[in-house]
């Protein structure tokens, strides 16, 4: 947060904010190319069915944050190929697009790395937890119906009517029997003190899961029902997993940078809060060596034993480090040549090109660990990608420098 906030606040203003739109768009393009390559390679080389989503996520999401920050900060120091001491400018360019990668890493990849429904492993829910099975419900032979249930108060459907109909009439059809059984299960769940306390925690509520469930399998839901369920899903999504503290600080820094009076408090010849800026800068500088230490610690034990075939590991490495840049780089070059993207300087173009050749993001290991699903497979893919990126990254960077200084002077 300290590194990104100070660099962004010092660079972003109204004169260049309209030129930076291509950074997040370019990351989205990189993710689309990688996901298509990952899915295609998984199908082509007949990866295990339960690992297709994992291979798509690992190939799609490159490390467009931590590793480019280190590379650009090192390359821009002193008399660099892009000018004298432009490291701060490069860090600001890299930071501006990180929020897009964070959204994809903790939304789409979260579900791609989730275990299959029949898998014994479980993961912390981003949405409300599902209804428990009948064996998990409290034992009650005659559940009492609450006068006003939480679900009916939302106007979605009334469980009182279901319970009364199941108590006062004998089901004549299989659908009515299933409806009566469901009403008893939901009524017992709502009356149970333990399940009531579970509904009040921060992860979600069982009544939302009930409301999002299909009401009648025999009828198509109306447009209003679909919109209502979509609204509930968005409302109960754990947005804190996406908008983490660094992302919030980044948006705050952009906002402060666009307001000259606030920006003048930190930057300028006589800035009253310059000591605060210098302190945060010193703290942010520690991020670069720390990230290298964390990366080394994650990969120090080597690739673990996993059920991912070697051919699929090789396909992920080739797609992420070679094929994806071969597709993305010509698109960036064409966009710059034909005026679709108007870069403010050569370093900007270099950052755009660099976003396509990065190995998989370390956060993929974090997401797999949250699910306790595919951890060994993700670790294996990460290990071989970062090991071979010691060869591919310098070669791509040399080629990018040639492009920037010759093809796009």
C-alpha cells in the first residue's frame, strides 16, 4: 500500500489520467488470451476433468503486480533506457492496472479453482452457504412454524403457506410431497438456535440461500425473479476478498492525485506533509526485497507430487511464457502504431508489453489454499513457470527494448 499509494499520487493527475485507460484494458486482454489458451491446452492434451478449471485459471492470470514492480523499479533507476531515474513513473504505471488483476484473481479464478460438488474438500464461501442436508438438521418430529419467517418478510415466498399446506393436506403428487418435505426442513432449520446463530454471522445467511434457490422446478422463473436473485448474489458477495487494503489505498491515491489541493499537501517544494510522504516512501521501498524473499520461500521446496500429468504442466508453461506473449505483443504494437493507444512515453509501452509475458500470479496458490483443492498442482505449475521464466523474461525484455527504441521510437 505504501509503495503504490505514493507513486500513484505523485504521477496521476488530470493531464494524464485519460492516457492510462489502456493499462487495465491490456490486463483484461492478457487474461482472456491466457484463459482461452489454458482451456484449449487442457482439452487438447486430455487433462483430468477436475483440473480443467485450474489449468485455465493458472494460464490466464499472470503476475502483473509484484514481479513487474520489481523489474520496472530496477530497470528505471539511474541512467535507464527510458530516461534518468524513471523508476517512480514505472511503478505508477504498473500499480494503475493491479486492481483489474485482483478482481479476476478473487472472483473468476476463485470459482475455477473451487472443488467439484462431489469433492470432499470444502472452501470458505464467497456467497451464502448452501442448505444443510436432512441429516444435519435438528431432530424435530413436529416443528413449529414461526409467525413471520425471514424469507417471507422479503417477499420472495412464504414458508408459512408451505408449512400449513403440508400440515393440513395430504400430498397427492410427488411434487407436493417434495414441497412438503422441503418446508419441514426449512422450518426446522429456522427454529433451531444453532442455525439461527449461523445465519447471523458475517459469511452469509441461510435465508439468502433459500431465497436464491429455484422456487418451482416445474416453472420457468420470471424476469423479476432472475433479477432479484442476481441482486441478492451481488449483495451477499464478499467484496472484501477483491477490494483488499492495497486496492483501496490505490483508489484513494488516485483520488488524491486528481485533487490539486490535497496533492499539494504531500508533493511540492513546500509541502506541509512531505515528511509523511518520505516516511511512506521508505516503508514502500522495503516491499521489493521482501517480495523476492516471499517468492523464494514459496518455491524453495520444489514441485510436490501431484496428479497433474507432465504434458499438461509443459503445456501451461509454454502457453503462459511463450504463446500468450506471441499473441498479446502484436496486438499492443498494432494498437500503438494505429493510434488506438496513445502512450505518454516509451516506458508506458514497455509496461504494456511486459504484462503479457509474466508467469502465473502467486495469488493462485493463495486461492487454491483457501479451497484446499489443487494446491500441489498449482504449486507445481508455479515452480516450473518461475524457474523457466529466468530464461524467457530476459529474452522478452531485450526484445521489448528493441521494439520500443526502433519500431516505436
